[in-house]
């Protein structure tokens, strides 16, 4: 599994090196989530490998190729991302263009549309849309529909209707407006759904490499709640959840480059045709593209024969937990931001608590949050002293790592929890319920023995040092043999299954010589889209080069005999 993989799972058994073709269920046997998940992983690995072998590292079909970077006069320091398909290392990135019929045109600046409960459409203030007039010449299918760009200034949701107020980018004749029959979303760099662009990433005057970043996000029922589209949660179960989902997230990003305007053509040709050069331009290590280069070793701690316990004979391994666990060790603060830190969970970070009232964090050191529940039992509950993270959609999509909060008090009647933190950067997390805010519990503990290893609720990554998590499960971040120091990225993680039946953890290598493993995820996949030049007025100038690779469908290729 290369994605986020945060659910309440037993373990991840997929191993491509075993070359399994499928999972075969037997009658009368115990059913485990790991078997079903491995079957899906085998199938996806086959499909993605096939696509990558046929297409290469990136490419798109002739007629449906998307992600063209389009300059539009009304957009300042922004650009349109065209709809269509594009493949990155075998992963299909799809930007869909969905037309929504207009029910009513009101006062020249408002349109009413039906709620799109069957389509993944989200309209909000600041987005651009097309007002579309049907092709007046139906006999000429090559003639485009007439489209008018407007910007949404307000969205009012009414039962089964949405009322959109818009501001015209160009003057609109009232007669032309009355001919409009539908709207279509416009996806731009600054209004893309899966990547809230921060101020430091906004375009300014300069030259840029535009590229695609694709990765797999884990979606629980909490993160799928919507008042428009039915959730994956089955309400008939009275609040219980079932299976989770994963979503392929694509994000269009930019990297400012130092090339002069007359050098952009050669630079664009290099990143388009030489994938290794493109990855190096992004600062990626080609052999470890998509994750950090840091590694982890895990094992169960051995007891010393002279430990002062003469009645105990040390077995081969010594996991002492009362439950089977799936430990997750995850990098919190990236090494590029200074000293890397990590956090860990004995439940694969699956213990979460939905927030049901907006939270104003800002620069406060103490905040109170109202939760939907406090957990189904003691194993999946909150306690004073727990370290928690406030998370929402933007927080995940921007891959942020803000200081953790400590639970200081719990009102178990009103489901309110008071949290404190020692570092107080300005934060917007948790402020909007439509962004699915929740608390995520982590299980590291502060004590007098490890107080020097803690910083704002997380533990410091110290290489070549054995660190005990709990119940004799221990880990080590080994230093690399090469002189180049390892890199640790926010979100890099390793999974460590611990089993009571063996008193050990499951890890590659032997008990006495466990292997150092690269992160299990989250794997990011990249593709170049364009090289652009932005002038002082915010317009994309003539310095534009398309870096997408166009594929020819097999059925279009004629044989030598034809």
C-alpha cells in the first residue's frame, strides 16, 4: 500500500515481490480485512503497472488529454486547468467538465440550478464558471458552444436548489444572457478542489514549471460527510462505520525557476523528454521519488539475562502488549524545516473524533472543541494527557504539520474537550465544518526518561538510537551509509504489526538482524505540465511551453500492410 492507509486494519500483506496473482477464499475460514485489501492491491498494482509500461511515466490521450494550462485574459496570476485525462506512473488523473442545466435566470446577476446530489460538484465563492449558450448551429458539431466567464460572489443553498450570484468578468448583454442554458465549472490553479493554494505558492512575476502531483488519500466516513451527496456511511447501522475508501488526489503545483525567457524552450524540452531530469528539478532523489530517503528498523526488545529477574528465561522476542496492534510511526515535522520529528499510534492513527462546532484556533494556546462522541470504548477513547492533532481537509491536502495539542480536561456530559499547546503559530484548522474537522489521537507519552526527546508533543528523530514505543516495541532511524544525510518528509510512515501469539512484531529480516525499510507511503507521483512566464500584470506571456506527452490510441495506428 503506497497511499495514506489510516484505517482500523489488521495489517498490510500486499508484497509485489511475491508476485501473487489473486486471493482465493476457502470455505469455513476466518475472514480478515487484510485478505480483501490485498486482493484489491494486487489488482490495482497490475493495472497501474500495465498502464505505466504502455504509457511511460506520464502521458494523455489525443482526444481527451486534460491538464492543459490555459491563459485567460480576465484571470490575474492564475490559469485555467483544462478538463480531461492524464496518466502519471499508471495513475489516471481525471479533471471532469460537468454541465449543469440552469433552472432560472434572475435579475441578470443570478442563476438558479438544481442541487447536484448525483455529481461530485462543489461550488463556492471565488470560483469561476462558464455560462454556456448551446451551439446555435447544430449541424456544425465542430463549432464550440458560446461561453461567458463569470466569477461566483455568493452561493445560497436551498433544499433542492442552489442560487448563484456572479460577477461578470466582461460586460454581458442582457439579450445574450437570456440565451444561456447551463453552467460549467472552471478549475483554475487557485481554485482547484484538492489543493488550497497558500499565499507563498501564489503566482507572481517570474518563470515557472507547472507540474502534477498525484497521491492516494484515505477517506473515512467522517471525511465523506456532505449535505449534498450521500455519504459512504450506512445510516441504518445507527452510527457505526464499515469500510473506508481511498481517493486519487491530483494537485497542480508550480515551482519558480531561474531560467531566462530565451532559455525556457530548451528547459521545457528537457523536463518533458527526460523524466529523471524533471525529478531532479523538483529536488527528488530518482531512486526514492515520492517519499523521503530516511529508513526505519523495528523489532521487539530483548530482555537481558542478567536483568535482575532470575526466574525469567528470555525468549526470542518480547512484545508484551495485551492486544494485537498495528503500530504506525509517522514523520511529523520534515527534515527540510530543521530537526525532523515523529509521532506514533498503536491503532494506525485510525482513532478520530469528529468536531461538530467550528473551532477558532488562531494563535491561542488553549482551545475548547465540541465532539460528536468520545469513542466507542476505552481502547478508542480520549483521556487527559493524550496528544491530539486537529485535522481538516485543507490540513491534509496541504500536508501541514502544526504543533500537537495536549488534552487537559474532558467534559464527558457535553462532549467538550479542552486542549493546550506550547507553540502557537497562527492556524486556521478546524474553522469550517464543510472541511470535515476532527481530532486524531496519537499515543506517544511524555515522561522524565524521554523529556529531552520531545518537542511540542512529538518525538525527535535521532539516528542510530533505539527508541522504545511501548510494550517493548522499539524502533531505530538508521543513518545512511552514504555521506548524504537522509531526508524525512511530513507524512512518511511505517507500519509495524505486533502480535500476542508470537510475542513479536512482523518486520522484514530476522529477529537479530531486522532490515532497514523505506517508508511504506505516502508515495507521490509527478509529471510536468508546462513551463510558463508571468508578467507584472499577472498574464501568462508568450513564454509558454506545453510539457505534456500525447499518446496515440492503438486503434489509430495502422499496420504496415494498410
